[in-house]
C-alpha cells in the first residue's frame, strides 16, 4: 500500500475514498476509525491517510489531481425537477423568528 493523500477531515477523506472506489480503485483510510471515535487525536496520528495498492498508486495520484483541480465541477447547479424535495428551512426560520419576538417581548 502506498499513501497518496492525507486529510484533516474525516468526511472529506470518506468522500474521496468513495469517489476512488467508484472509479475502480481500492483505497483504505488509515486512522479513520480513530478519528471517528476521538477527532482530537487526528493531529497526533498524522491525519487520515488515504492509501491504495502499489499498482494503483500512480493512477490514483493522477485521478486525485484531476479531482482537486475542479475540472469535473458543475458549472451551474442542476435544475430542480418537478416533484423535487421542497425547501424545508421555512419552518425553522418561522420558529427562530417567533423565539426572537418572544425574547424581545420579554416572555
């Protein structure tokens, strides 16, 4: 196994590993389980290490470079289809507004 990247964030490491798996690589994340248990230990462990088998290292490094460059990023957000999940932030905004009004009213 050859280390091809390190991550300070468990979520970013999991996303990149999943993307590499989808592209046919077999990555492993060293230190990921420790990070999930105790995030404060990450720095002592030397961050989360993404490794791939020796024969995949060169191709995985090239793939990571393409992903990090943003070459595959969407130029515009996708259009919402009819019947898509509605925006559910309005109830939270109303609740927050009511709480602020109650606070200002002294109740």
